[in-house]
C-alpha cells in the first residue's frame, strides 16, 4: 500500500513539474509572439512610408 502511494505521489509530482514547465514555456511563447507582432507592425509602417515616398518620386519623374 505504501509503495503504491509513493508511486502515486511521484507521478503527481511529475505531472505538477510538467504543468509548471508548460506554463513557463507558454508565457515565454506569448512574450515572443508579442515581440514579433510589434516587429511586424513596425515593418508594415516602414513599408507604407517607403511606398509613399516612391509614389511621390514617381509623380516627379518626366513622362516619356
């Protein structure tokens, strides 16, 4: 009986350790996603700015 309780306790401890590990990994992944979303927004803004500058330059080019 004691052996089975010890095994059960060990399995519960393992499950708890996995849960803690997964929660930590989940938080890290969420932070990484937030960083990537911010980078994506920044790059999109740069693309829009570049597009506007190119369009403005194209209007100044002489037509053939």
